[in-house]
């Protein structure tokens, strides 16, 4: 007779990504906004240009990913650092395709959609699940981060297509993408739609929502924004991200301590 670890305890103790809560979505949206505004700050305000900015942020992302893969389980500071950096790099990838390579936004949207679909297909074929509640291995985590990068690039392209390409404006984009996320939430909680599909659909849509919010706050009134500037917007949102991420880190440590006590105390079921 040997003790087996219940799935909920294993998830708390060993999952490499955070629990999906309201705080998770808050940080996700704010990180996308920060990615949009900080990329603009480096590229335009500091005058680094797209190429230099992309190389610098990609190098920082690689360092952060190495640190993330070196961890044995979810670490709040490391994880959300990767998310913020990957949001910036995803934004820059779309900007390079549009501004440097001259690829139209609808083409970028289609390309990133196909790449994301291919990633999900290979991921499911190899692992038989797309759930983020079972990211216990580094291979699953590799699929996860590739998918996350593509969602940021796709969200940037789709958001720019709606707000700028179609000339509908940042306010319209904010309302539109927030409404679509609301529809997904209703589909999930009222009609019990597939949880994995709803998660990734909402994850994609938070990128253009965050980008629209970032542009709405930072761009000048002449361009349809509120004129707060990229510096103020980035700093304020980074402070909020750090605060909420710190709270999540404390919460996770408490959950792990409780789960470890539960398992050690013999509350786990016994399997033959």
C-alpha cells in the first residue's frame, strides 16, 4: 500500500504556471498594456529603433526563460517577468512585420493564427491535453511559452488591425475586445463551454484589449488617446503588476504549505 498524491495537491505543489484567478487576468491584461507602451517607449521615445529594441528585449527574454526553466515549480517573480518580457517581444514581432517588412496586418493576423493553431495541434498530439493545470514537465512548459508568445503576436496584429488598420480607434477596440471576453465568460460559466478553449480564447483577446487600453491611455488626443504618455502608463502599470504578483506569490506559498501538511498528515487517499 502506498500513498498517492491527489491531483489538486500535485497541481498546487508542482505546477509550473499560476492558478487562473481574477488576479491572474488582472496581471495578464496589465502586462499586455505594459508590453505595448514600453515597446513604444524604447522604440520611439528613446529612439532605439525596432531592430535594436527587439534584440535587447529578446536577449532579456532568453535570460528570463532560462531562469524560469531552471525553477522546479511556479515562482511568481520569475514567471511574471517572463510574461511581461514576452509581451514586449510579441509586440515587437508584429511591429517588425508591419513596419519593416511591410506585411499587412490582416496577413500577420492570419499567419500568427495558423502558427498558434499548429502549436496547439502539436502540443495536444504529444501531450493529449492543452490544460495549463498540468504543466508539470519542461516539454509541456515549452509548448506553453511558444503558445503564449504567439498569442501576444496575434493579439497585437488583431488589435492593430481593428483599432488602426480599420480606423475604428482605441476606445472602440477597448470596448470590442472587453465585450468579446465577456461573451467567453458567459459561455464558460452559464453554458459550460469547454474550459481549455475558453481560457485560450480569452488569453488571445486580453492582448488586443491590453494594447487598446495602453494606446488609449498613452497616445496623444490627436491620435485618439488620453495623452498620458508611454512613460507614465508603463510605470503605473508595472507598479500594479509587481504589487499583485507579490500578493500571488505570498498566496501560493501559503497554499503549498497547507497542501504539504495535508498530504503529510495522511489526508490523501490510499491506493493499492
